[in-house]
C-alpha cells in the first residue's frame, strides 16, 4: 500500500513538473512574441535605437529579393530618409521555444513609401531568437521570402544551424552566394 502511494505520488510530481515546464515554455513564447511586436513598432517609428537593442550583433537579414544585410547595414537602411513605413503588422505567427532559442514563423505586412513610391509588402518570415544574458535577441537571421526563395532559405538555415558562432559570418557570405545563384 505504501508502495502504491509512493508510486502515485511520484507520478503526480512528474505530471506537476511537466505542467510547470510547459507553462514556462508558454511564458517564454509569449515573451518572444512581445519582442516581435516591439520589432514591428520600432520599424514603424524608424526607431533604430530600439532595433539596435532587439537585434543581436550577429544579426543577418535576408530580404525577399535574396539580398543579405548585416545588422549595421539593416539599421542604416531603416534610417534612410527615402524609407517611410506607415504600418508594420504581423498577420499570423507561431513560436516554438527550444530552451534558450526560439523560432517564429509567420506572415508580415508592411506598407509605406520608399523613394516617393507607395508600397505594400506581404511576406513570410522565419525569425530566430536567442536568449543572451537573460534577454531575447533576434539572432542570427530574420529572413523574408517569397515562394521561389523558400528552398534556398531552408537550405541556408540548415547550413547556418550547423555552423558554430564564428561560422555565422561565413554563413552570411554563403547566403550571398546562394541567393545570387
């Protein structure tokens, strides 16, 4: 009888721990989605200081045309006077948390004017977030793509995931060559 209670107690403890861990993962996913929202607001406001805090130093952006930008290049493009976003909205997204890493996949819409011409872009994206010193940072990629770049981006993500931290920069050079081809 004691053995039955002990086994039952251990099972309840295991279930409670699993539920607590799931709640923790859900909380972290919510935090990451809050950063996604902050990212949108910073884009709308052209707030490069906020973006600088959100983006990891190893950030690399892969745009819909296949172009690749470093963090400093991306921030400079946001500062450009010709770039005037009026709205940046995540229409749909889902987040998966893997310890100190999270992947957000979704659909993003931005409208505004660039070089005097109005635009509306609707893009699919894959954001990789890494928790660095207790804070989530967008790292190393924010990739947006149309259907024809999907296979190239997927191949690139696999390549970079296999790379070590020092290899991320060589992964960016690899991305430039891959997207040109």
